[in-house]
């Protein structure tokens, strides 16, 4: 091993906290400076021949098929992986996992929102639904959706590949069965059950993604997942038009065909989810043995609490109770609530006009999430997009009040949609980022959705027909809610900043592997920890 290669090894290999294990750092650097002959002839006991996953080092191969030789007990006690190996693992997770769950979310969003297109295609006429009955079909879905969002915690209890597959199959089946409904009571019951199936899946996905990604990587992956919603909205109208037009003249009513065609694919995809979705980084089928090790070990700093290091599945009810009493969870939940009383899809007229604003929102979500991860900041991006969304809603309201041309109101949709979806993405990520265990993260996400999803119930009452065609009151209320998001974000940032400063007085801040970590000046007690809140 040449001096240059030794130096590169010391820079490239991410090993452990040098502040915490200074004597191990010295031993490791000494080993890396040894010659290949010295490394190959070092003695190994039988316990050193296997890694933490039970795989033999002699059996382990790198990506080029070459055998990886053990390098001593000290090195085997810690993880050795290069930045290139980590980047390859993250890219594979993005391609194989994140895009797949985004596809599942898009399917769920289509199945929940196609009720409006079915109404246009003749649902109300065939089932003799009044306006009030149709509104109950919308409300019934959200009632069960809200009541069962605690099921996000089940990601920690049931094997995830089984859980997600059952969720996808259930909502696909129920959505398809809407096509055979022949009365208001039948389709109402189906909408109630559909809300349970979708509540079990969607709200917990960002929590599930935190099993695979670091804090500073999570916003972009949540953005990729959330962006499936505006993408689905952008083409849902066109897809519904194609399906209903193609079914005209067939023995099946167009609205029945719409439910069937958009619901049945979910049942097929559920089969793939059973085999494709991993329960954890160490069980992904598309990883090599080495990639599983890198994917698992790179997250070791994320598991900071004793419960996380000793408990692989299940829930810590003490931590759940602590999170339920944690004020910062209510900050983000109220932000989520304030974002959700948004405009209905039909308030601006033709569905075709909704495609460009939501396509812009799709790209804005991805850009915002990328920058939020890059600069390790959440509140500033929430503040910006909250003000942007408020300006958009205000433009629509003022244009309606002045009875200006539809061009002005349409122009306001672009900043409103962009601000709403981007703020939602970062709020969800911020909720997960500021909890230090899986039990707390799951509880925080459940609280966020249970409280936040009350927003659509408010939203369904903001646009009565009597306020048409401009709906000035509804859009003015939405502008006020987005301003509330701005103020709540500033308040939470101030609160967390004070907590970080208080912790800094008790701990010394150090840089570990491009990440901030606190080392206690004295033995920490149970009340205080080393967790640094992301602002």
C-alpha cells in the first residue's frame, strides 16, 4: 500500500466518531498504514470471521467480484465503506424504492379523487344522488381517513412488504367495487372502507422512507413521493375523459368503467409490492450483500436512542406518550391543517386548465426538497412557500372581488398550487426530522395527519354554491391559513433554536462525517440528550 493510497483510505472510509473512540482511531490509522503483506498475515479468531449480519468475510465480494480480505479485529468492529459505495446505494434506493412508492401513491390518489370525474360521467343521475348525498360521499371518505391515520404506526409492527401489499390490494378492490354500486348506501359504505385502506398506506410512507434515508436526505425523497399527487391531478382529468369517451356505447356506464379501469391496476401492483418492497435496508432483494451492509451501517448515527439500538421492531409506548405531549408536534400539525383547506378541483372551471399549474407544482416540489436537503434547512423554505401560496390565493380572491377577467384568477393558481404542495412536503419532513426514534417519528406523523387532515373537511365547506362563481370568501380564508403557516413556522424555528442553544451550553459541538454531533461536557442525565434539531 503506497503512502498516497493510505492517505486516501483515511479520507474516504467513514468509520466512527473519533471524539468518542480516540484510541480506536489511532489503531485504525495504524492498520491502514500497514503493507498488504502485514494485513494479510494478521491473525484472526473464529469470531472475527463473520460480520454482524452473519456473513463470512471470506465469502464477501466487492462489486467487481473480488474477495474482500478481513483486515483485523479493530477494523471489523466498525463499518468501512467509501463515499462512492454510499452514493451507489442511495441511487439504487431512489430508483427502486422511492419511485415505486410514488407510483403507489399516485394510484391511491387517482382512486380517491375519481369520484368527481365519475359524477361528471353520470354517477349522480344513475344513482339519483342529491347534492347533499354527493357531499356525504366526499365527507365519509375523509372521516375514516382521519380516524385511521394512527395506522402509520403499524409500519413498525407488521412486516412492511406484507402491510403495504395488503393496503394496495384493499383500496384497489374497494375502488373497483364502486363500479357495481346501485344505490347511495352501497357506494357510501365503499367510500368509508376506501378511506381506511388509504389511511393505512399514504400517511405513513414518509415515516417508512426514514428507515432508509438520513435526515438530510429525507426531504427530496418525501418530495418525490408527494409530487405524485400534483402529477396525478395534472393528468387525471384527461385520463378520465379518455376512459369515459372510450366506454360510450358500451353496455357498461362510463362512470362504472372509470372506477373499474382506475381501480383494478392497484390489485395487480399489490402482487409486485409483496415481493418488491423491503422491510429494512438489510432485506432489499435488489441489493448485493455488500450493498445491504453499506445501506444498514450508513444509518447507524440516525439511531441515537437506546430504544433504537436494542429494539428492531415494535413500539415504545413511553416514547409515544412523550410525543403526544410534545408541543413541537402540534406546531407542525397545525401547519399541516392550515395548508389543507385548499381549493376544490372544479372551482376554476375546466379540468384541462388545472394541468399547467399542477405540473409547475410538481417540479417546484422537487426543486424545493432538493434545496432544503442541500442547505439542511426546513423553516425558511416553509416560510417562503407559505407566503407564495398566500399571495396566490389573495390574487384569486381580489380578482374575484373586482370581477376581473379569468386570466387574473388563473394566474393566481400557479403560486397557490406551488406554495401549497411545496410547504406540505417540507412540513412532513420537518416532523420526522425532529424526532430521535422510530416510535416518536411514527407518533409524530400520525398526529400530523390526524389533526392536519381536518383541513379537507373545512375545505369542503369553504366553497358553497351560493358564493359562486368567484368564491371570494373561500379563497380569502385560504390566504389567511397560509399566513398562519408562515407564523407557525417562525414560531417553531424560534422554539427549536432555543433548545439547540440550551443543549450547546451543556455539550460541545463537533463535526463528525459532515454532520453535527454534540459531545457532553459532563455525564448527561435522562432528561437531556445529544439530539440537534433541524431548523
